[in-house]
C-alpha cells in the first residue's frame, strides 16, 4: 500500500506544475497576435517558439505516460537528428496561429495533468534519458516551464516574483551536478557538495543539500541558483558564493536540463 505522505507529496508536485503553467499563461494569454513574434533571449526563438517547445515536450511527456510505443517513435526521430529535433519541434508549433498554439498548449497541459494524476506513483515511464516516475516527470516539466517562462518574462520586460516552487528546480540542479561534468567529457568530483540556498520570501528559510561538513560549498539565493542551472543568467550577475575549487568550477558548467551543454548567458545579459 502506498505511503499516504508520499502520495500527498506527489500530488503537491502536480499542483505546483499546474500553478507554474497558469503563471506563464497569464503572461501570454492576452497578448496581441503580433507580440508572439517578439524575440526572446534564446537565439532565433520568439515567444511563439517558447510556448511551442513547451507544448511539444508536454505532448512527449503525455505519450511517455500513456503510449510507450508512440513515445519510442519520438525517440527514434530524435536519434536521427539529435542536434535539430528540439528546434524543429519548436519551429513547427511556432508556425501556427497564436490563438491555435495557445489553445493546443492549454489542452496539452490539461491532458498531461490528468495523465500524471492517473499514473501509479511507483511506476517508471520511458524518457529520453533514464526512466522516470510521474513525480520526477512533473518536476522536470515544472523546471522547463519555469525556465522558458523566464525567457518569456525577459522578452516582455516582466519581473516575476519567485515562489517556493523553485525548490523543484533547485533540487534538479543539485542532482544533475555529475551530469553537467559528463556532458562536457569531464570527470565529476568524488565527494558531495554542500548547497545552502535562501528560499524566496521573508522567512529566511534555507534549502540545504549534501553533507553539512562537505568542504566544497555553494551558498546564495535560490532564485540565483535556479537561474544559473537553467542557464538563464551568468554567474557573474548572481549572488552565489563558491567555497572550494571544485564548487567554483561547477558554477561555471552547472545545468539542470538534459542534452548538450548550452552556451549559457553572457555577463551583463541578465536583468
């Protein structure tokens, strides 16, 4: 029988994902059609590309949860064009009329929400990397929705208020430490790091990861860490402190997302 507290935590992740989607929807839902062509900080990507990418990935997640054979077909397509399939999916969606793209994104979010809620908490589902449980998939979708939402907010000149939902992004960023090294062909440090992040809000809550006595340490605001690991800001523009050479190196290469290492943002490009 599932642990009731674990099931409750799973549904809390789903609720946070819904809320993250609603927040981004509030930024784009009433925009004039012409504004969807506005460029975002991602080179070559407009607002429409950002939403189209999220819709495309939501659809892939839905298939992973509900139709393993169809999802395997998506993986085969990705393997044929590993360097272009993400951009191709965004381009296809961005070519739609903004009203149609918005409607499809909303419908896809609702369908994925239903599939996540219906999934067995202990089952693992296929993905482009290792299989994931529904809660991990929801966390990954929240991370990506938040990150691409930051691109949208930057393009629109909107400063978003950080929320406790960032804990999902921060956790993925910490857990993805070794991947950031592997994707660059570098050996990961042997020991764990201590990461202490000041949570958003006025309560001075700290989100801590890793052993308390770890010599390699990262400290600073959770928002800054999340911007760093999603490569939405350069470390030079963030109030993050590294203690130890390995921790300092990690801040140069950290990434929370799967796939090739991105170019990141240049210093001064962050708002």
